[in-house]
C-alpha cells in the first residue's frame, strides 16, 4: 500500500511541476512575441491572467507542502538534540573553570 501511495504522490508532484513549467513557458512566449491585443476582452490576456493566478496558487501549495514535509524532520532533530544534551548542561564559565593556555 505504501508503494502505491508513494507512486501517486510522485505522479501528482510531476503533474504539478509539468503544469508550472508549461504555464511559465507560455507566459514567456507571449511576452517575447507580443500578440495583437484586441482590447479589454482579449482572450490571450485573460488566459495569461488565469495562468498567473494558477501559478501563484501552486506556489503557495508547494510552499505549504515543503513546510509540512520538513516539519516532522525538524521536530525529530530537535528532540534528538534535546536527548543528546543533558538537562543540566553548563558551560565552563558557569562552572568557573579557568581555561589558561
């Protein structure tokens, strides 16, 4: 079951990446080669606005996935550090030890 879920997650990530790349390529193409804009109801301009909105939404989703994906790792590292450092951790200065060379 975990292999299937992992495959589905990887396929969704690949699809999102493909959509972002194609959308960015379309915007770059339209800005490099300006189209004959017909004014306020231009379908190309409307499509570019929709693509930009979807890219903003996808980027927010990706940031959220990265944050929630790395949160368990950061939490595990924090607890590992807390377990490695004793509770009564003191410095040589706190113990009034002179470190003369």
